[in-house]
C-alpha cells in the first residue's frame, strides 16, 4: 500500500487540448487550500515523445485532445474524464473515498 504518496491529477493533452489543460490547471490552482488538504499533485503531459511512456502507462487515447486522470494514494486510477473537471466535483469524488474519510477522522 502506497498510502504515503500524494493523490495525483494527471492532465494529458495535445496542441488542440492545450487551452483546456491550462483552464483545468487554473481551476485546480484556484483552490490551493483544497488541493493541499487532499494532498493533490498536478502533473501535465503533452503529446510529445518525452511523455509517451506516461500516455502508454495510463492507456490514454492519443486521439483525444485532453484527458484528466485522478490517481489515488494507492497508485490506482480513480476517475477519468475528457472534459474540464470542476473542483467541487473532484473534491466530492475524493472526499467520498474510504482513505480520505479515514484521513478526515484522524485530523
């Protein structure tokens, strides 16, 4: 169990999806306390050869302009979308997870 690693939001995008990735990043960054409280790290991967390993590892469709992947503390995929994900929706998903509920109880 990797419970000590942060949750990750992985943003995959190509040139057509760059604006959506930037908007998603800005949306997430607009609630830094929420990100910090839920231990969320944001990583972006463009459609370039240097990111090919991550695209393959997460089985992201290269035909999609934008893909949002939420990775839990256990390293498993918890949610995927090809649309902008509002913070309220993301935080709601995370807050419903058993590991997050036990974190809230501990704190």
